[in-house]
């Protein structure tokens, strides 16, 4: 969870900075800095969960292969 939080802080800062540089508007920069990274952070959390499951499947398959239960 710490990784997700630090990623969110970095993302908020980047989103605000880029939007402010493009528009010169603090309010719009603040809105984009809150909305876009918040949605993206939730997506990132689930992205990590999917990759964890894929790694578990890969490990389980390798274990079955090395024990001779599955042949390719």
C-alpha cells in the first residue's frame, strides 16, 4: 500500500504541474491533479493485483512442470 500512496503523491504533483503549465489556471490544475490521478491510482492498484495473480500462476505451473505432473 505504501508503494501505491507514494505513486499517488508523485502523480498528483505531475498532473498539477503539467496542467498548470499548459493552462495557467490553478483551479483547473487542482481539479485535474485530484481527479485524474485518483482514478489512475485505483487502476494501478488493480493492475498490480492482476500481475500478482499472473506471477502466482506462472510459479504454480513451473512447480507442476518440475514435479512431472504436467507435460508440455
